[in-house]
């Protein structure tokens, strides 16, 4: 019995030692040594190329168009996006009116609304017909995207989608035109030019960048237009729930910038890849606390490891 007690104490001591040995928090009197790293990678709190907050009734509206190559015969009877049709979720993956706030659950609008504590309204306009492009699905995606724009140009008034002036980084003014379409998603059923699932541009190149519409509005390859190309059929999963993180991630490149892993070295020099909206790989859907901090959605207080602190659920309390 005595021997048992001693070994129990020994095990207990070992556990205590292990816990205090692993410090991912801040030691006493820790100085903010990672802050300079933030400054290098992220000069200012807020959205770099897209508004992080749309205040006073303003909103950012994304022009959304669905496209398919004529010869697309991959998963032809997929119930979520049958070939030669709009996806069944075309009118439900994003809010279309600011009056819908907080927006239906699982929509892109609800995602940004929730992450921003109700300060960022991102809605969409859905082009009502599927655009079919007669070309090989492997051709350069910028050429394919340009064909989509040419095919819809005559029926769309693109000046209607220019409601923001975004002349430079961290400069976004609502209710002011800059002659650039604010934001566009070209959402492909399958595009086989590359292996990415999405990219934060349209691939437009000189002399077709910007693309100038019949109305004289301009669509930039990227910046100041928030331009995004999506490949939904990757992994043969055509649900928008599966691609919601991808849609948000590509938009995130305009909020955060072109890079990844914005929380570079917060834990003893270890990058925190795998958590957050903007890791280079294996990210999650939710913005992590650092990402929220960079957009001005949360602040933080240092809690030292010798100070007891109880935390509530992060996503609902916004406290982590
Ligand atoms: Zn990315």
C-alpha cells in the first residue's frame, strides 16, 4: 500500500511537471516580442483591400456568376450541381439583402456577420442563368473567365455593382464610385487548368486587364475589384457547405492580403498553421483570435500563466 501511494505521488508529480513545462501562454512579465512580427506582416488594423466593417447601413455586394464548360461530364448527375444546370444552392449560399441580417445559417453572409460581431455585411447578387463556355476545361483560367464576362456583358449593368471607392490599402469608402466593379465571384462547376480549389483573382492579363464592360465599368484582375475564381467540383463534393471555407478564404485574401499564416509566431516561434481562415493549408472555417484582432473585431489582454482565468466558448463569446 505504501509503495502504491509513493508511485501515485510520483505519477502526479510527473503530470504537474509536464503541464508547467509546456507553456504556450505568456510567462510572467512577458514582453510582446511577437508584436514586431505583426507590424512587418500587417501594418494596420482593418481590411487591406476590402472593408472589414461596413457601417451605417453600408454593405459590400458580390456579383456572383456560375459557369461550366460545355464538355463537362464529371459527376453529371450530382444532386447538388447537375451538369447543365445552376447548382441547387445557387440562391441560398449567400444573403442578398442587408435586411436579412443576421442572415440564414450556413450562408457566406452569416459567416462574415458572425465573425465581425455584426459589423461586416457581405451580400451577393446571383446572375440568374448558368454560363456555358465552349472551350477545353484545361485552358488558361483567365481566358475562360474573360469569356464568361463577355457572354454576360450585354445583359448586366455593371455600374450597379460599383458602390465603393477603394483607391488604396485600408481605404474603402461606401456610396462612392471609383469606376471599378466592387467584387465578383466566378464559380465554376469544374475547371481543370490547375489544382487549386480557388484563387483570389480572375487571371485577366494585359491588354484585357482591367476588363472594360459595355457600360464602361472596369473589372480588375484583382484590386481594386475583389475578384475570385472558384472550382466547386474538386474532390467531387458539390455542396456549398464543403466550399464555404474556400469562398470565405478567397475573400479573406482581400481582407488580410495576399499571404497566409498571419499569426506567424505567437507560440515560442511556432506558427499556428491549421487553425484559422488563412493558413496556407489545412485551415479551418472560423477566424482565429489573431485574425479577428487584425481586422479590428476583438482586442486582447495579456493573461500570465500564473493567473487563473476561466474561458467561455470562443466562437459564441468572442473571448479566447
Ligand atoms: Zn489562400
